[in-house]
C-alpha cells in the first residue's frame, strides 16, 4: 500500500515534473538549493537540475521577486519561494506595482509566467511574522491570480497550471499541511475549470465555504453534525479570480451560507463571498449569511494561538445556530 503524499512532497514532485518537462522553469529563493527550503519543498532539486536552475538568493525578498520578473520578461518561468508569509511584505512593491501591471503595460502583448510561493497560516507554534494569513491583500490587486490549495493532490495540479498561466500567481501553501499525511474524505468530483471552486462534500441544509488548511476542520465539523445537519462543503481553491458561481448554485439548493477562513474577519475573503451571494442570490437565502473568522488583532504568541484560531467546535456551533 502506497502511503499518501504530504503537501511538501506533492509540491516537490510537481516542481520536479515542471523542470523536467520545461527547461525554462527556474526556481529562486532563500536556502532553496542545498538546504531544500525551510519546509524542504525543493529538497533534492538543486542536485538534480543544477544551481543554475535552482538558485539560492540573498536575504532580500524584493530582490528575489525583482529578479524573477526580469527572468519572466526574458522568457523564463520563474517560481519564487518566500520563506514565510510575513516576509512577503518586503516584496510588495515588486509584486503590486510591477508584476501585477506588467502585461497591461504592454497591452497584453507579453506573457508574464511568474509564481510566488508563500507558506501561509498558523498552527505550527511559530514566532512573529511566521503565522499570518494575508491572502486578502493580494486578492484585491488586479492583475494577480491568487491560489490557496487545501490538499496535496490539488496543490500539485494547481501549481502546474499556475506555471503556464501567463499571469503572475501568488501561490499560498498552508504550513500546517506540509507534513500532514492524513486528510478528511472528499468527493472526487472535478471542477469545471482548472481555476474553479470544488464541491468536496454534498449536502442540502447549509453551504459551508472554506479553503486552505482550515478546510480539514470544516469537513470534520460536517461529519460530526451528519446525523442532524446535512452540510455541503465547497473548497474555493482560487481566491482571485473567485468562482462564486459554484457557491451561488450551492446556496440556491441549501438556502444558507457560512464562510470560514483563518485570516481576520474584517475585510477578508468571507466578506467578498457573502456580499456576492447577497447581491446575486439574496432571495434564495433562508437565513442571513455568516462569516466565521478570527477578530481583527495581531496574531498572538504561540502559547495563545489555539485560542485565536478557528477550530472544529467553533464551526459546529456556527452551523448549529444557523440551522437550528
């Protein structure tokens, strides 16, 4: 029996496949070569493909992304690694004012194949700037695609798709899934589009939308309530552009909507999903839509993160209140 791949192993395999099939794919980041990255996602790739294609960078995120933009403009397909989510702010100028606008600046006559991989989220008892969830910042920027997979197999497919998209992709990788081999059962259905959302559990009483690591807790909560509430679970997969049609179709069937995410509630992805459903499908709702997410406060020290993060019991309580 073959053991299931972890997220780190799945991404490593996807990068190896990409580099084997396409010599224009190059990797750049801090300690990604000999060390294999902080989370070992690039383990063994420098030995296999050489230091010219798996490049250790200086300690400067702005330089990493800036170099990668230049590589992309010259016809390469760079995949950057930012060591931790909180460090990506140092490259915001390059991402927002350069990468996101580059193709439009050239009247869409050029492609910019660029992927910026960002380990994201908490749950690993990390120090300050190592547990943030900042996906909403990038989702707001036109010109960027934002990917946020929730399981190893999906992550590999989404990464391969991202490398040839022709537009810059911020690719979030949930840290607490990197070495986790256990996964809640999911439907094997495919989305209509490589960038579409996916229904991973069918239900009739309420639609629960999530993404990333927290989708595991959403599925656990749905199973815990299965004898009294039939919850349908949707994995958004892509934060921008966002597939809200799948959400709307589900809400039309269930009449209720709960959106769960790890980032702070205020100004988050949940607000966008709820607003879209209210505008386009409010007449289908049997109850007010709801968001479940942490409060707007700085991520706490490791000893207190369990009190801050959303857990299974929080999701169970919210579903029970909405369906009671």
